[in-house]
C-alpha cells in the first residue's frame, strides 16, 4: 500500500521494456504512491517488449519516442504538457551500445556504433532536458533522475563503451542541473545502481560476475530493482527538494569498499 508520497504529481518514465526493467518497477511504485504517468520507449522496444501490459495495469498513456530524434521528444513533451499542464518528475532509464551487443572488444570499437552508444545512452539526457527547458515543461522543484552505473568511474572491462556513455550522462546531469536549478529550482541527479538483472544488462559480457562479485563485496548486498524504484520515489518526492547535481550510489555500500577479509 502506498503512502501517497507522489499524490498529485505527474511524470514521464523512459525505458520500461518488461517486468525485469528497473523503469517498469519505478512506474509501478510511482503509481502506487499516487502519481500519474506517461510511459515511453523507442518504437522498436514497444514492439518487442511488454509495455502495453504495464500501461493497462497502471492506467498510463504510452507514447513512442526515439530519444535520438528531437522531433520525437518534442512531440512527447508537448503531448505530456497538454495532458498534465506540467511535469513533476522524469526518469531516464535508457542505454544501449551496439558495440557491446555485437561483442566488439574495447580495443576494436566501431566508431559509428560508438557515436550511437553516446547518442542513445548519454546525449539523450541532454536532448530531453533541453527540450523540457525550451518548452518550459517542468514544474518548479521537478525532479529528473537518470540511471547510471559505477563503470562510469571505475574500469569494468566487459562494460565497453557504455562506461564513457555513463560518464557523460553523469556530467550532463551536473551541468544541466546547474542551469535548470537557477531557472526553476529543477533537480537533476543520477542514481548509480547495483548491477541488476534486466533484459538490457544481460547483453554485457560477464554481467553475472558483476552481480555476484558486487553482492559479495557490498555490506548490505546488492540493491534490487524494487529497492531502486523506492529510491526513485524518494527522489521524485518533496522530501528531497534540495538534492541536485549529485551522483547517488545505491549499491549496498559497494562503491566505498576496498579489500575485505
């Protein structure tokens, strides 16, 4: 049962594919906490995933949007603004590397693929924020959260060019958080989540090892997708109105660990 932490709030959630998606869990929890939501994903993901099931479950409109296309984001944001009047929260849970999917070694990257990785996984956050900024779509003290991973700051050989994408994503959150905070008190943060079993994550070489090693090293164990959803709710709520431009580790303490006995 929800506590109505998001009662009356309205937002967009990017990236729900199926029930294993963190974005799916966030959407469910936001709905349980009283929020109204628009769901979005790339057209190909809408065809491949189960987002229609989620939309029916939580009563959410689904609007396809390719995050690499300005016109798609402009249509999404303008439709959301017309429907809701303004937005109180946005979740960016988008990431894809053609190099990783095709098993390209980091020392043998295809640079056209590399550009796509950065465009989809990082520049899309800037494109989204700029669209909202120019259309004045976010309400005062709105909260934008983008999901990231510790490979943005540490080396995980199997993570490939997604590491640079996540580094760029975190930088964009800080930079745009400054501008949007000054303009309208909008908060922009990233959450660095434990390695989590998702359909997208399963494409990373050695990801099972990432998960098991992190779980062993973390004093509290890995944070689950459901626990990440709860954290996102807290970040979308009025309880965190002065938290912005931060990379927030949600990983059971893993990011602070060194050697262990």
